[in-house]
C-alpha cells in the first residue's frame, strides 16, 4: 500500500481494463483504498500508478486468474497473508463467447462459467461473512442487460449473467437491515475490449453502433451502489429494453435476440 488506508478498502476484480478499470477510478475518486486484481500485471501497475498520482489512493495489486478452479481461494489467501480487510467486493471479472453452442469451444466456456459464476460466488462466500459481522460493506456485481432474456449465439454468457442478477437480488433481500448492500450493474453493449475477446465485432448487436462508454457505465454503477440500489441499468434505452421483455412472449424475445446477434453479412 502506498498511502495511509482509508476507512474503506475495495477489491475490484478484472480491474486491468474496461468497466473494471473505470470502477476502480470511480472508487478512487470517492476516497476508497483499493485492491486491484486481474491477470495483466503491467496494466494493473499502470492503473495503480495513475490512481496514486491523481488521488493519493492506497493501492495494492494482487494478480489472479479467476478462470481457474482455485483462483478465488488463492486470491483470498493472499488477502489474508497481507492482512487486507475487504469492505466492498466488486465482482467485475468476466468474459463472453460468440457462436452456436454446438460449435463453440468447451474449454473457453468452462473458463467462462468458472469466472462469471463460480469464482464470483466463491469470492462472495469467503468475503461476505466479514462484512456482515462488521455490519457494513457491500457487493457490486457486474451483470448485464443480457441477464433479462435468453441469448442465442451467446447462450452460456447470457445464462451466466442471469445467474449474477438473480444471485445479487436474492442476497440483497437476505442482507436487508444488516448494513451490507448488494447492487447488480446491468449495462448494455459497452465500448471496451469485451467484444474483441468474444469475437463478436461483426454481430448486429455492436457493428456500426454507438456504444455507451465504460466510464459512463462505471459511474452509474458506482452512484447506484452508493445509493443502495439493487439493480442499476445505465441508459434509458437499456432500461426500456430490460422492461419490455416482461411483456413479450419468451419465444419471440429469443427470436429477436437471435436476429440481433447474428453476424452482419460482409
């Protein structure tokens, strides 16, 4: 740690780029101390240096691969060794995949399930009891507008985000009155490295579209978390989309999403 710690320490997973990095910046502006985790050490170090210089933020870097089975346990072991008490857990790390499920790579999807669902749940299981005992803290989980409907051509990814949303809302109710809050951040398509990693740049969902920027999404999530909101959907069009599926037959919703996700003919 490079400066006297603030009363609150925040762990941000997947902090090396995109929404994760912007969430780290938002918490730093708010005066929190930070623990940044991701696989890319160079990017974490660059972000940590930026936050220390701009905000005098106390930052610790703990590289971790949460797409492997023991990733979460190893990360928590390092926190314990360094005596870092986590008051807020930002479960941001995640990735997607694109293509018909019968043709996609299982190893890629197994890692996605581990990262998006299992490690997220594992970290929460390990860190939440301390927050409850201290009667303060919170969880900010990155879900998606994908959580509100099935997603043909990204079937596993959409299912993982449905899990994150359901899990978050259930925990929020369980923790009501404890001093610990839970927020699910549900952005739509966002300008970041996410689409390139998922190999979906040619999808109708993103090709030629003006996407919301990661900083705007992160600030909305941060503000909603601070207000104790259970679900945050940045952008009016995204909120309308999420609500519209409630009144549309599921089969039709699935067909519409399929059409939106198909690759644009070149």
